């Protein structure tokens, strides 16, 4: 008779037949006994095994000790077919792991040599958003004042908004 440990090993190795036989002949508890098998199958891109486990009733959003779900692991390793199956069965891409990363953010870490580069990219994205917001505010301020008045505000240099407007090229002095 196969044990849960045997099932987990079979999931790691993608042994579909062994898992199908086990699931049809077992009284294994769901989800605790099978969630680790689901995570390993997703981690290694064994899409058919993932589908068998989900069809059996293993919940797709069970988190491991680090807070990662099967979707985190499939995403991290770039297993697109497995990701599609997990999403079809209700995997939630908004779940955060212990590092506050969704599956898509977790996947981006694997594409970089370090999490430090990811943090830098996130800072750049945030700064870009701030610049867009500042430009919108400057444009709004510019449209509220006549152009001759704008020029006198810039010339005086006493207005923080005028400094921003000059910095982002809204005035050609």
C-alpha cells in the first residue's frame, strides 16, 4: 500500500498512473495530505498530475510554511500550462507569501539574479508613477493660470510648483 510520502514522491516525479491509482483507491485526507503533493507537482511542471490532484478535490490555494501556493511554484519555474490549469481550478493570484509576494512577483524573482534587482525595479516603477502624477498636477496648474502669469511665477522662483514645471519642461525659458 502506498503512503502519502510515496504520493508526494510520485508527484515530484510526475508519475501520473501511480497517482491516479492511489487517488482512486485511497481514503487520504484532503487537503493536508495532498497539498504538498500538489505544490511539488506544480513546482516541477507536472501539469497532468496537478490536474489529477485538483480533480480529486485538493484545494489550489493551500499555502506551505513560507506562504507559497502551487501557483507560486509553477510561476516561479515558468510552467505556463500548469499555471493555466491552476487558474482554471480557482488558484488565486492575489495570495501573498511571507515575503509579501504574489505568484507573479515571485516568478519575477526567478528571472533576476537577486531579489535586490527586483526591489530596484519596483522602486523605478514607483518613481515613474510619481513622475506621471506630478506631470498631471503641473499640467492642471498650467491650465488654471494664463501663460503670462505662469511666466511671472517661474521668473520669481518663489513657487514650488513653478520649479516642478520648469524641471519637467513645461516652460521654455
